[in-house]
């Protein structure tokens, strides 16, 4: 029996970026079922790929761990293919220490800058999930047109049911950068509208993000681990989220998403990928203003998010 093909995939983070690599993992495994994929990521994101049927091993970069130590751990395996899906200084250091030929993808930094400078007059590089396929040119894998994937366990589902059962809507008010966040008073108004129309609401995200829904009629599921959060998203009727990792997690469990976009645009490649989603955004001359979002609106008005009204989001949910 021939030896299995070994593939090393490196993507340290973050949540949404790891989720968007899953169509590539699926394509690689589908093209060659005997392939053994080892996925390298930060410990915080282990749960995103641990239960994937396409991943044989997960190796994590733990807090305080050096890249040299990580390379030594990986060097004991003979890799047929090495894919750097991060392109950071850390992943480049790993490539140098581990050696061998690596597949990479283009960052399109100049094109992204042109998008910010010229706004809508420059073309984007395409969906991020498909750009990762550039790194796998030596492997027979093509996008299958399906969404990302996240696999929960029976334990995750049981713990989610302990929090809430029946029909409900999930609100995920967080985002890594302030300018990507819908205003807290809008989230509270939306929760109140939903409760008044007879719909139960569950709030998810990091512990500090629960303040966005403080005083609103919601079931508090903040600060739960990724597995339980994924199960809550999977069982929901719909999810409302900013441009965030939880938005991508919701697409990965195939739940309809209402996505709120402000400083970033589709051309950057991070819109909901191949999923049932409605994107709410405003056509403003100042968009896009940054690649990742920032601490404050450059013009001081933050209209890209403020002008998306709770009534508009509620209507989109009603139609979902």
C-alpha cells in the first residue's frame, strides 16, 4: 500500500481567517482521500479544525512557544506539500527553519491600497477562501462552490441546549476593530424589536462584548467556548453579525446571516462566502477607508455603520 501524502497547512489565526481555509482543506481531501493534513494554528483556534474530517493532526503554537520549538516538532515528519496560508513574519520564519518548498498566496497589498485610495474604481483580488487555493497549486484541488465548514460535537450541542432550546435569533455584536462595530444602542433597539415581535434573542461573543446588549432582553451566551458558540449558531434561525470572525463561523454552520459592513467592502475578499447571507451596507464615497478597520472613523461621523438602522436589520431578519 502506498504511503499517504502528507500536507502541512499553516494558518496561525485569526478566527475568520482559519474558517476561510476550510474550503481548501475539503478540496484537498476530496481530491485525494488518502491525504493526511496537519494543520498548524494558535492554541486559541484549535477547536476550529480539531473535529474536521479532513484534518488528521492539529499542531498548535501555544502561548510563549517559540517558532524554533514549533519547527523542531514539525521537522520529524516528511512533508510532501507545505502550505503557508498566513504569510506573516512568524510563518516565514517557520518556513526558513523547516526548509523545503512552500506554497504561498499573493497578499495583493498594492491593490488593496488602491481600493482604499480610489474606492470602488479598483478591482479586488477575489474571495479570500479562493485565494488560499493559490498556495496549493501543486495539489489537484479546486473550489467546489460550497461554504466554509465548522464541525461541532454532541457535547457542544448538549451544552448549547442547556443554554437555550427552540427557536431563536443570535446577535453577535463584537468585532476586532471599533469602526467595524454597529453602535451598541442599535443592538439594544434591535433586541427589543425582536422580543416585541415574539422572537427570543441570544447574545454571543467575548465577555466584554456583552455590554453592547446590557439591559436588552437577551439570553446571555457570551464567553462560551468556540464549540458551544458554533452549536448555538448552528441551531439558530438566523444570525446578525458585524464583519467579524463570528460572522464567518455562522456561515460555516450554514445558518442564514445578516452581515453588517462598514469600513470594508466586498472587494477585500471577506464577505460571507458561498452562504445564505444578506449584507447590509451604505454606498458612501468614503468607503472603504481601511483594510481591517480602526479605532475611529477618519472623518468622525461613522455613518457607514450608524446609518444602518435597527428597523432595516429587523426587516432583513423577518425575510431571512
